[in-house]
C-alpha cells in the first residue's frame, strides 16, 4: 500500500479528501516503487506530450500556467496524496500546465499505456478518476468565481486561510514568499505587499522573510467574505 508520512497529512477541512485520494493512488499505482525527486525538479512542461501520470506521496508540487509572453500564474499547489498530470494522460492531449517540485518529493508514476490498461481491467479505478476530475472541476469553478467576483483583499485573505491549513508549521508559519502569493492570485507583488503590510499593522498576520503567519483567522475570514 502507498503511504504518506504523518507530517504530510492534509489538515482540518482538507482531511476529508485524504482517505479518498490515498485509496485512488493505492488502486492506480499498486506496489509501484516511489522515487525521490529534489526540490526544483521538473515533472513536465506546459504543451509537452502527456506520456506519464504521477502520484505524489510526500512533498509538494507547483502547477503553473504560462502565457505566450512568459507571464506566470500558479494554478495550484499539490500536496499528498495527490494525482498529477492525469488530464493529458487520459485524453492523449498535451500538458495543460507545468509541474515542478516545490520541495523534495516522493513520487510514483506510470506511463499512459499502463494507466489505460489498468482502467480497462478495473472499472472502479475509472470511476474513482472521474470523481476526482469532478472534484477538481468544482474547485476550478470556485476559483474562477473568486477571481471574477471578489476583490484582491478577499481573495488574498481566503488564500492565506487555505494555505494556513495546508502549509503551516507547528508555530503557524506558512513557507511562501510574497511573489509566490501574488502568482497564485494573478496579482502584482506590489498589491500583495501593500495588503500584507496593512494587515500586519492591524495584527491580522505576522511576516518574516519568505513566511507568513495568520494571527487572527476570525478577522481574516470576515475580510474574505466581504
């Protein structure tokens, strides 16, 4: 059975998906041998052929989209247990985004042929993948709605609360830079910096180099709902 280390378990509201995703990875990858990937290791590039799917067991992976001009949007941060690169492998199209390891990762993988063969042999695997795709489509729809209807203040507050659940250490610090935060929101670093400085002065958050800490989640939730 594929396992993640205890310190990589999703927290709080995200825990309800952990058991389901691990079951999917167990069913898909079976006894596949995990490999260690260093931080900065590229899994695939946007528009590459989709020849392999990955199962993330430990660490974190950044999923980014690039414009023709080279502008970057961090579309998602993946944490274990998680399936990565499934869209292109399923439909045979090219990669829709770039995936790179944010930290050292433990990863299993299969070729497209292996995945399709396993789905044919195991209809429940196909059903589990459909459910995963629907879950991710719902998440994308919510993100699109936020981007369309919420001001940058609300989106940043909501993102910090979300990342606090995912990434905070024992002391509550989130290891993410202001540039990375801006890229996850499709905003400028200057606008994010201005808001963080204001919230820090009001006691909602604390900051240090490359880190943010949510000090007052209740007040930040009020900002996220405005």
